[in-house]
């Protein structure tokens, strides 16, 4: 259903008061229409429905693509989208003309310099001076998309680190369990060979015992290699690191996820922290795990707060991660740093995130503590020596 509004400004207020639109007819566009058109914060363009020729664009749209107004008027829809995506774009265009949908997400748009931006396009038909156009509002999501890709890259690195840590944990466990019986076997063989009367013992028996002794030595060497792998499965010290900068970078990466879960993240005292000789990747993984855990703990139904504070105390950097995102029951607090322990569904966690945090903090000569109250929140305290 179409309708006519005498005042274009009233039409605009109705336009932005609804999620879906039936189209608008503005018989006499005037300066009010132009003023509103130019002051919308998104890029706006009008394209003729039949020819798909671009008719009018606001300054934001021109700036977004790098063209001036006159250049825009010489272009069509096909000129502002990559050729390989054009069939999909035109299909979306027709669906919006028929009012089958209003929003098309993640649409690639080609700038004048050939680079690509990505936009969510909210479009609807509008009749202007007796001619029908599709008005599209372009919201640039390129930075958001890049941030999501960086978050995913961090997640992939965390998954790889967790897999390495799980192998390291398994290696350490196997090595520890095997060393005791192997030591017993080795000592028993040594003792047996020492007690044997070489002159009376058959040579074949001596050779068999010596082969057993050699085999045990080989197995012990293999176990020692497992131990070395377990020790080196975490990241080494790499150099001077500004921890405050690292934490702020992680917060930036997770800002979209925090917003979706209604978690507000604030910081205090991070700018006063000294540069430290630690593993930057290790610090990234520690902060990523603790911040992401807090965000995941939020129910997403009400507002929550995560406060990250930094301070210097007795030659150590102390980092506090305090949230009100739900907390944990007291009976599991002594288990959360254990490998493979998790309260998450199997598809959402391996139970190694906090295990990795504790191992990396320990390797840096520090400590990590936790306090939590169910239905309230949790506080993680990470203490790292300054060196």
C-alpha cells in the first residue's frame, strides 16, 4: 500500500519510525526534503527502479565512495558493485523494490579507487515528482567486519594454543605416570645384572638382560622428550610489552561481542603500568580468555559491567578483572584451572582456557587468583613480577 504525505519531513519521521516500509510518494520535494536527505548519518542514494541509474546521493554517500555528485549521476547500480557480486546485488535490488525485504546485509561496494567496502543497505521504493526510485541507506560496516575477522583470528589462535596445551598436558601426564614404573624396571635390571655371577650365568641370559636394559633406556629417553614438549608448549618470553596497550587492543576486538551481550567494559589505571619483559602473545591470550569468559557469562538480558584495573604493588603489576556477569558456585572454584574442566556445552569450550591462563601466568613467575559469588559476579586477579 502506498500513501501520499504532504510534508516530506513528516514522511521522514514515519520512515525512521518503522522497520519495514510500504513506500512513499512525495509530490513536491522542497528544501526540507533536501535538508533531511543531506543530514542523514548514513550514505543515501536514489536509483531509478527501471534503469537502475543513480539519480541523487547525499554527501556521506559521495564521501564513502570517493565520487562527487556529478559523477554519481552518471553511474548506475552496476558501477558501484564488483562484477562478480552483481547478480546477487540486482536480485536484492528487485526484492527491495517489490517490498519483499528492506535490509540487505554485508553487500560489497566498490569505491572510486577500486577498493571494496561492505555495507548494510536498508532500501525501499519512494515516488519523487511522479517517478519511482529505490532509496538506499548505506551503513558502512567495513571496520566492524574487519574487527570480527580479527576476533575470529584470535579465536583460532586460542584454539590452536588450547590444542597445544592439551597435548602438552597429556604429554606431561603420560610422562609422569610412566617414569615411576620405568625407574623400577631400570633399577631392577641394574640390580639383577650386578648380582649375577657372570662366570656361571649363560651368555644368552646376560645378553637378554642387557637388551632389556637398553630398551628401558630408550623408553626413558622418549618420556623425557615428552616432558620437554610439555614444558615448551607455552609461549616463551619475547620482549618489552606495554600491557595496558595489549588489554585495550583486546577490548577493542571484543567490543562487538560485549555489546551484543550487554556488557560494558571500562578500564582504570592501565596507562600507569610499566613496560614489562613478558610474552606479548601470552599476555594477549591471558586477557582474551579472561575478558571473553566474562562476556560469555553474561545473560544478555540485562546490563552488566566488566572493570579492568591495573596497579603496581611491591614490584609487581596487579591486574583485576571484575564483573557482575553471574558468578560461579563455590564448589567449582577449586576446579576451574584444571585441564578440561568446563561448565560450557561441548561445542563451546574445551576446558583449557583458564588452564592456559594459569600456566602462562606461572611461566612468567606470577600468580592468578579468583573470587566469585553465584548470581553476582567474579573477580580474577593476575599478579606479574616486573623484571
